[in-house]
C-alpha cells in the first residue's frame, strides 16, 4: 500500500494577500529549481483573505501546488456573521480544510463533536478535511497521550463511511511541540500515528487504515523532516512556522532529496 505523502503549510494568521502571492510564486520557483516531481503533495493553507489571490496565482501560473483553508463554518449560509461556508471554499478551489487545530480548540473552545461535524461538512462539499488532534503537555506527562488522541480521533470519525475515511487526512500535533521549537522525537510521532492507524483498522478495516494519511505537526523543519518521514505511519507534515519561508518549505516538501 503506497500512500502519497503530503506536506501542508499552515500559515496561521500570517501573510496578507500580496505577501501570499509572493510566497506561492517563491515556493513554485524553489520547487522548480529543485526539479521537484510532486510525488509528494504540496499544500498551502493561508488565511481566508488570501485564498482568492492564491487561487488566481495557482490557476494563472498553472501550478501543481494545492491549497486549502484553516477552518470552516458548520452552516451553509445565512446569519452567521464572520463565518465562511464550505461552499465558498469549494468555489475558491480549495482541496483541503483544516479542522480542529489545537489553536481553535484552545481559543475558540472547539469540542471533539464540533470538529467531527466540521469534518463532515468539508467532506460533503467535496474537499478533504485535515482533522487535527494532539495532547497538551500535562496529558503527555501523565502518560495518557495515546488514549487521549485516540479518543479525539474516534469522536471526529463518527458518521464517516469506510470510503470517506480512506480519503481523510489526520494530523497529529502534540500541543507542546507547536511553535516551540521542541519537536517530538520520531519515535514519539510514530507511537501516536501508529495508534491512530490501529484505531482506524479496528473501527473500519485494514484496507481503510492502510489508505488514510496521517501527518505529524509540531516544529517540523528541513533538518528533522527526513527522520520523521522515515517512520512507517507518518505520511507527511502539517508545517507552521517553517512554511512561511519559500526555500525552507520547498526543502521540506523535497525531503526525499535532502
Ligand atoms: O499547523 C501547524 C502546527 O501547528 C505546527 O506549527 P509549527 O510548525 O510552527 O510548530
């Protein structure tokens, strides 16, 4: 079973729409300089306000870079001030939508249940949810990180069929490793990613577990990516800070040739 690796750059609340155009063009140039073959999917996840500019850049320059959004509304349309619907994101050509990032769980009180519902809305609109999960330091110190993350994923998968789950992307991001420079060891990442795959096998079957892609996120950079990607159950990275520099993110995407 071969799963296509993905490197997704979550820009978080960085880059205005003009900077976004420069970053996407810079990334495309860096990838082309490296003769990158796109055997790894390259995805950028900019703020909502950049998406139209990213779309026109990708379409206008015929780039193979994919893009997506950082969040989505549960609702289709109507009186939901400040929200952005899945239909709107689909219209902008988004392939992916991140749901349940730890920053949204923390600052916007998003529950496992809400994250699951958002994932459903994304899938129902023909895009792929990148479902985030991960434990805070306290839980890791107590040694409960595997059961905590497995519980988050189980809740998020409620209501998904086998065929849908095969297409999903799960991102394991230990909260203590996000933006801290403290990367989980490859063994830490593998322990949890493997447990997620085993959960999927138990809930569905081995075929589904072999198909679903599981990413690691948390201080990924061009120095540590190769070792992380050597783990059998790590299929890619959800990259924050290091995705804001074209040359660094291009190296991460091209990890096979570092
Ligand atoms: O979504 C990305 C993660 O939160 C990781 O961020 P980071 O690479 O800056 O640690």
